[in-house]
């Protein structure tokens, strides 16, 4: 069991940066908004922004606003503000294109 633990950890780490089911096969782009760096993945009317930089105790409200702005910059679509959800690491939203 102990010899499989490093492989399990690697699998978990790889999965952390993978897009969710709704945006797999879509486009991806890195963008900076203020103090935040995001990897934005989008497909159709769905988008998600992974915050990739390290900050001490970022405020959720600021991360959500920056993530929504990042999605709009990358996709050229408007973010449905009432659909913004997630946490300080991953922001998801629906798009109006």
C-alpha cells in the first residue's frame, strides 16, 4: 500500500488543474486581472477561472469579481453575475454570448 501512495498523490495533483466536465474540450487561456492570475477554461456558455498565483488570504468577493472579469476578457462574452459560484481557487459562471 505504501508504495502506491506517491502515485495516488500524483494523480490527485494532476486532477486539481484539470477542467471540469462542462468545459472539457473547450479553449483555455491565461490572463492577469489586478493581483490575480487565472487559467480560464471555457466551452459554449460555461466558463471557469482557476486562480494560479499564491496570495495570503485572498478575499472571496475580490477573487469572484476578478475571475468574472478574466472570463469576460478571454471569451468576449458577458458573465451572468447571478451564476458566479465557487471559491477563492476556482470561479465558475455561465456566459451570455
